[in-house]
C-alpha cells in the first residue's frame, strides 16, 4: 500500500485587519485620523490530505507455462536416455496437478543442490541419500519419496561377517583385525562401519579393497582377512505374513531351524523350503558364493549390521507449494508402482526401483552420524551407495 497526497479544497476562517476612516468625529473625543477594525471573513484555501491507494503487484504463479516446476537430475544415466525416461513422470504430474513441469539434467549432484537452494519454490530434485542430507543442511529441502529397490526395501544395509571359529562376537573383537571391503567409498558397507568402530573406540587393522561382495565373502571364508563387510538383504519370512524387522529380528533368524541354506530348483537360497511352504529365503551377500562353497553359512556368521540407509531420494525445494506437494506425493506413490515407471525411471538402466515409498527426514540420521563422526566432506557423501 502506498499513501498518495490528494488535493482537496476546504473553507476556513481567517483574520483580516484593515484601516477604516471614521465618518464623523464626536465633539467629546479626539478625532483620530484612522481606526483599526478586525473581522472574520470566509476564504477558500487548498491543502494536501493523505489518502490510501491499493496497488496490486502480480507475479507469475509457480507451475505456469512461463514458470514450470523443474524436475532436476544428475546424470545417473545417459542424458538422452534419462530425458526420455523422465518425461512420463513429468506428464503424470502435470495431468494430476494442472501445473507445467520441465526436466533438467545437470552436470553433477552438487549442481542439483545449488539449483534447489536458488529456486526453493520451483524445484524437485532426484538425489542420492547423501545428497539429500547435504541439501537439507544447506537450504532445508524436504524429503518426498524414496526409491524401493528390487528386493522390496526402501533402504540399503551392510553387514560385518567373520568366520564362525574366529571368536569375534562383538565390535570390540575387531580391534587390530584385518578387513576386506568391496568398496572403500560405500556408505553402508564401509563408511558406516568406520564410523561405528570409531564411535566405539575400536581401531581395526589393515583394510583390503576387493572387487565386489562375493570376493569379500571369499576373503573371510578362506582366512585371508579376519572379517569382511558386504551388503545385507533381509531374509524373506515364512509364508510372507510379515516382513523382517530391523532391530527386532536376528539377521540370521533362519538358524532357529537348525538347517543350513541350500539352493532351490529355481535358484533361490532357501531354508526348510521356500517361504510359501513355511521356510525362509536367504538373500545376504554369502548367497552369491553358495554354489562353490556350500558350507559358507556354517563357517561364517554375521557379527553386526549397519543401520538402514535410504535409497535414492526425491526431495522438494524448501518453499515448494504445500498443496502441490501433496498432489505430487500421491502421484509418486501410485505411479512408482506402475508399469509406466517400470518402463521409464524405474527401469534397470536408470534407477532399478520397484516402487516409490514415502520418506521422512529422521530416516537419514545414520548418514548424519557418519558425516559427524568421520568429518566427511561433501564429496564423500555425494553419489555414494
């Protein structure tokens, strides 16, 4: 609102003094030559009166054709492929919200974060879990959804495995012990355990990087190292009446049967029959070497698990319109489980998702624990599994 002065005429009373000549002198009084006479006379004057005038300033609304909402990606796949695969989602979001969406593929994940911070009302970013943590810290982006992997989990986990005859039962038992890892930059299989051991005051021995989970499991099975880390996928429970629960179920809950895992006729690693028959399906990294090392589950055991760490994350800019965010979240939930997603972003040559699940900021605390404990840089967090 601006105050603008308006000219308004108004009548006021003013004093006017003038000299008047007397008409005839009185004999008893002196005769002055002039007399002063003062009287009130009306006079019109003009003064400034403030008035309020409303001026409306309009801006282009978010999602308008000239200001489309932006889906931002780092190059997780070939740029042309990613552009083509992302378009069905942009179309689905536009149809559901009535807004316009455009796709942006930038050079790296830090650029995605920078753009989200620069345009917090206009952007949705597709980030790694570490990228989300950085973006939330830098400018308060909001977790919207997380990709569900092919095994049905919205998270990844790692495990520490030692030989059953090593007497390594706790983290303290790893002090000075040699370690094999499939990737020294991996969040769930290396960096998290480095942070966990550091937090516990345990210093391991030499670390050997090996080419993949199977090589790590072979290294510990063959006694080349004292322990190894690799990926952990929870077992499928009998009859699939419930999912395995982190922090409640033993990672090797199948051991209660007293039966070792074996390979089924269709290729699954099972215990006491498949889940459909009341047994378990075992899916951790040791399954990859079972065919050539049939006693691997007898001769090794899991010492510890990492905390679950979310998969790739879809995040809103900090000022993304709330009403549109609700619509987008609903679309992600239904579209992520559709054939349209499996043929586009969810395909194995892009993200390999089986669905998109809701995400919550609290689920990223394990990554913050790592970053704080190890004083990780942005480069350490960005783009890692």
